[in-house]
C-alpha cells in the first residue's frame, strides 16, 4: 500500500504543486488549506507524513505540529519555512519535526527528503513489529511448562528481569538455556537494545580475545579491518555467553576484568572502551566442580553466579511433555501449512516413555520430523523415527515359580534401572524422579545389586 502524505498550506499554488509532484512519485497525497482542516483529516485517515507551512490562518504550523505529536505520534512532520524564519524552524525541530524545507521549494530536494524520511520510517515500524514479535515469543508466560519446577523458573525470570544482575543458567544441552536468557532480556528495561548470543565453545582459542573485545587493523595476521567485538556490539543491551565453561583458563581473567571494570581493551591498542552490558551466562557443566579441579577461576565463577537458574531435564518435568508436544505440533503445522492438530494416544505414550537424552531440542526435532511425514490430523506411530520401534523398554514378565519378594525385587530393579538410565545415571536426579530420598536410592542400589553404568 502506498505511503500517505498530507500537504498543509494556505497557498493553493504551493499546496497543489507539491501534491502533484509527490503523487507522481507514487505516494497517496491529501491536501488541507490550514491546520484545523489537517487535524480533521488526521482523525479519519492514517497519515505517514505531514508537510506543513509555518504561517497559516486559524492554526499555525507549530501548533499543528504539537497536535500531531499528541494525537498521532507515529506521523512524521516536515516544516516548510521562508529563509527568514529559520529560528522558528529550529524551534519546530525541537518540538518534534523531523526536517524542514526552505521556500521556494526545490522539488528535487523535496522528493529526496521525503523518500529518505519515509524509508527510515518504514524501517522503524518494521523494527517495532519485530520487537513486538520477539517480546511475544519470549514472554516468560509463553515458555511452555506447568510443572512446579518450571513455575519456579518463571518466578525467578520475572524477578531477575527487573534488575541488571548477572545470571548463570545451568542445564543440560537442549533444555532451553538461550530461550530463558532471551526471556530475561525481552522482559527487562534493555528489551529495546541488542541481545547478542555468543557460543563460547565455538570460538577458536587464539581468536577468543579478538572475538569478545575486538581488535585494531594490523594487530595480527589477518586483521585487515577494525572489529568492535561482541562486548561492544551488545553495548546498552545483553550479552549472552553460552557454554561459558569453555572459555580458556588464561583468558578468564580478562573476562573477569571486563565484567568488574565495565570496559574492554581491543587487541592491538592500550586504550580501554567503556561498555554498558548486562551479562547472562550458561553452562552444562558444574562450574563449582570445575573450580575445584582447577579448570575455572573461582573469582570469575562467583562474579557470574550472582543469580543461578537451574533448568530441570525432561525426566524431572514429565508433566510438561504433553504441553511441549502440542506447542511444537502447532508451531510446525503452522510453518508447514499442514492441518495437524496433535498426536494420537499411542504416540503420546511412546513420547512419555522415551528417555530424552537430547532434552527439549530432541523432542522438538522428533515432532518437526513427524509433521513433515504426517498425512492426517493426528500424528501416528508410523510417523515417528525408527528408533521408537527398535528400542523397546524391558517389559516385566510374571513367573509363578518366584516368591512375592523375588517378584517385587525384580520389578524394583528394572524400574530403578530404567529411571537411572533416563537420568544418565545421575543419582540426585533419579531420586527426585522416583520421589525418594538420596539415601533410600543408595540403599536400594546396594540391596538390589543395581549396576551404576549402562
């Protein structure tokens, strides 16, 4: 749809000539002989740009500008002024006008200015729409989960988002650490500013300092241009350091210095640059144990671990699996324009029984693949990956020759072994899943002679 322009001038010849020129450029143009008439048009029509004279009867251009700023803040205003009224034009700029044009109006200058202003306006509107979509997508209320563990996560996100505190997100790969980081950012006062995500495990060690802090041209072989680095790119916004445990030990002290002094020094210069960055870090390792092993600086660990968020694995939030399944079905059915509305009962049972070693990411991939092959409104077992058929869990079989105690022990052994596997033999996670104490789990493992490896 063509962008709309309103020409406001009490001189018919000027108003009509500007209208003619801009209409020829493809704009939808309306005219008003004074400010009052212009306001009536603005009430009934959506106008992108107002071009108005300053000196008019009934309502001057400055007053019209004030009214437009109040009732139609998204509308741009350009002032037409005589050379002798430059001071008034400057006053108009201070009140919100985006530019001014001198009389007599040069049509070529007008066309260039209007084109530039409306192009920038389009970009700003698109950015606002994108930010709105991101806000909707990463609103913590839209992160899928109703289990008690996830409700605690939502509460933490809500509280920490209101601050600038450093956050350390801990969880297995695939549990949604970056989604939580984005939720914190897009619910914070920095939501209009950059969110820069950096995978620390993917950066070559000898380029780590350059990637984070930037470099000057010629500072090393291959540095052909200046580079600002991730810290500078995230200035005034949020820097998400994913897999922060992978930062080389010799560079951890430089990261600590950047966090404490809020400044970075690009490679090849001794001049520090001040940065205002909120840090959110994530790891799939136990950093406290990394500190004990001498692989991570204790002071950096404490600097990152101001607020800790522990994302539970799927094995600890089984109640959320049906919600996640439906969420991914709706997402990919919409993207692929397919009329898939859910999964059948047999599929849901298989998904609930599966050991999701790849966590939410694996579940999402399975649903995306199933949508690709789906032919009906419900995903069936045939549309799941082959390993769901190949990997059948052991089914308990009855043997009348055994005693009650032997049968119960055998069942408990199989069940605890299954839950141990699902938790990658993490005993704390297994005890939580079984809803028993850790000491009770150790006692059962010993009594039932349960192996502690797959």
